C-alpha cells in the first residue's frame, strides 16, 4: 500500500471524494486509474494519509482537475520564523543568516516543484 508520510499540505480528502463521485467513479475505479490500492484511496478520503505531489498529480489527471483543485497552493505561506531560525542556528552552531538562507531556498524549491506539476 502506498500510504504517504509526507503528503501535500492543504490536501482535502472530502474534496477528493466530491470530485470522484461527480464522475460516478468508485474508490476502486480511481485506485485502478491512479495505480494505487483501494485502501490508499480510502486513507486519503478519510484523512488518514495524503498523497505525495507526484501521486496527487496522477489523481488530478484521472479526475480531470488541477492539483490546486485538490490541494490549494498558498504562495508565500512558509515565511521563515525569526525565533525558530534563531533556535536552529544556536542548535547547529551556525549563523542566523545561514539557516534563513537555507529555509528560503527550500521554500522556493518546493514552490517551483509544485508549479511544475
């Protein structure tokens, strides 16, 4: 079973179910088309798991919707938190500016990855 530990933030199983049902698809139909198990689809719809970005793209294609239809993408949502960056810098013994730069680069990388889906 392909239960993702790191799924898409903002993914809604209820939204997935509505799109699936609007096409008169069963969970088994969606599972077959997306090449996952029916248990995986059930876990997504009940909120026990969320699909990874590549799986979410596959599901969106099957349902003829976009990735943001299933998991709304909020630009700039993960701005760095000064207190958290300071704590991480102290913990790892590096400068504040290093942690901040890595945080921002990671955020930009995730946003670019999502745009390409």
